[in-house]
C-alpha cells in the first residue's frame, strides 16, 4: 500500500464538469477546486472507454491525482442465490482489473441486502463471498488492489458500521468505506455532533487498528431519508437533513488521519468536496 496523502475527491463527474473532455480536462477541472482525487463510478457496470484506459493513468501520475473505483451497485455479496454471489465475485474482479489498469488502488463494494434472511445469515454469506473475491484477486495478481466494503443507507441492506467492520476483519488488507450520509440515513439522523463521529471512528480503531483508521475510505453527502433509511442524495445547500461535515473534519485533523474523502453530493460533488477541504485547511493545527 503506497503512502497516500489526505485526498479530497468528487465521486463521478459533477454537473459543472459540463462538456469538458474526459479524462484530458480532468486535471484542470480538479485544480480549479483544489482537489487531488477522483472516484470513477462503475455503478452500472465496468464500462470504461479505451481512451480513458489509455490516457488516465499517465494523466493521474503527472498531476498527482489519486484514483479509486466504485464497483457496480448491483453487487450482492449476501444474496441467497449462489449464482448471484458468483456473479458478484466476477464483478469485484472486473472492478479490480479496471482499477489496476487505471492506477487506482481501491475499489468500493456494496455489501448486499438481507432480503428475508436474518442479518446474521446475510453477514455469513457476505463474508464467504468476500473471502472468495479476495482469493480471485490474489489468483489474478491483483493482491495490491484494496477492497473497501461500504456502509449502506437502507435499513434492510447489509452494511451497518458493525457489519462492515466484521467484513473488514476477515483480511487485514480490507479497508472500510464509511459513508457517513448512509449511516446517518439508516439511523434516522443519528449523527449529530463531534461525539457521534468520534464514537464511529473509535469503533473502527478498536476493531481494525489505528493504521486502517488513518487510511479510511470515506463517502460523504447529505442524504434525505424515510422510515426505511436512505431516499436520495442532496447537496450541502440542504439544511434539513444531515449530517454536517464540520465535526468530521475536526476529528480527522485532531487524529492526524489521511483518509480518501469522496463527495457524493447530487451534482455538486466537486464544489462540496472543495468546501470540506477549505474547512479542514482552516482548522488550527
């Protein structure tokens, strides 16, 4: 694992990217916002153009842009259908192959849902699938690509903080992708202040150690929620739903963490990532 600095990145192309060329215009665009990362969204499948494969790795290295890949949304590590779990292993593998070609180190993976199963059963299946996915990566020479299981926003999905930490405890290479908007949505607004963030970060350190906490993968956005949890991603303009990013930035600075922070705001990913970075940089050392 290379030593990565603190990264602020948009998840996918924001609205303000407009009709700029991709990836040729990415460095200038990110520089406008002072950002140093980009998460490539493969939510609907690993469909990356030949041009991106050809140009992006060199562009990223030349401009010190750190990359990550979001694996397809339809991955379900915990499906009751064995065929779905096997397909999911293949999608994780495809995402890792894409990451390797692009020079990205991390792939974010959804855990799956519980369906009609008990949560323990779903977690048991997800653990088995994730171990098989890592084995597939190792066999294909992709051991250096880090799988990041993500905390999920809907209550019937697998992916509470504790469930993701259990998945990550299977292999010391796994890193949690902690989506604070998801955690806030599934707890109906449970993240209110610095103490709430501190408790989450303490849980991660207690279960996985200080080194993995330091390198955490973070997704952040404000998210509207209903009784079932996550409904829709919002922007920082929204004042009704949380969570607030400021206490998290304060905790990250206090703990001297260097996470990879991805803004998943609805269309304003770069603007909101820049707002977090500006706040972070304005905090006392």
